[in-house]
């Protein structure tokens, strides 16, 4: 499987993060162009791949995870606890035949990402 996928986990609560908007952009010249926005489902994943395998191209990409809205809506989280607002992850596709999985592990005060499988 090629293309780009993601999922979001609320590490503060130890569960998937549903309802998070993710903006997917591609670098064209010196400008980031928004390709689409998606929302995570109950499993913290998107219903479709961020980028389908047949659409994968060598290039620079960006995922903006709108976690601040998620934490504001989540019961028991004070505004003062939200240190990270909307982390952006920029990465490159260097081989369109490979799969690029970009998970987001988030809490009100931190986030972590890595290249998953």
C-alpha cells in the first residue's frame, strides 16, 4: 500500500481522538496549497487515505492537526492547560511506491509524531 495515511491518539486519555480536522497541503514553488481538509472518525483515523496511492508524487507535504479545538471541546480540559494549539507536520515523499503513515500523539501540553508503518 502506498499513499499517505494518519491517525490521532489522545495520549492524555489513552484513546483515539475523534472529530479532529486535519488540513492536507502540498508545497508548490514557495507556497503551501491546501489540497483538502478531513476529520478523524471514532477510531481517530480518516475514512479515506489522506492521499490515495495512485495520486502519490515526489514532493513536500504538510498535515496541520487542529487539536486545540478538540481539547477545547473535551470535558475536563482547562484553557490554561492547552499549550500546543495546531501542530504542523511537514515531510517529503521521496518514493511514491512507499506508504507514508504520519500518526499524531497529542495531549494538551505536548505532541509527538513519527513515520509509522
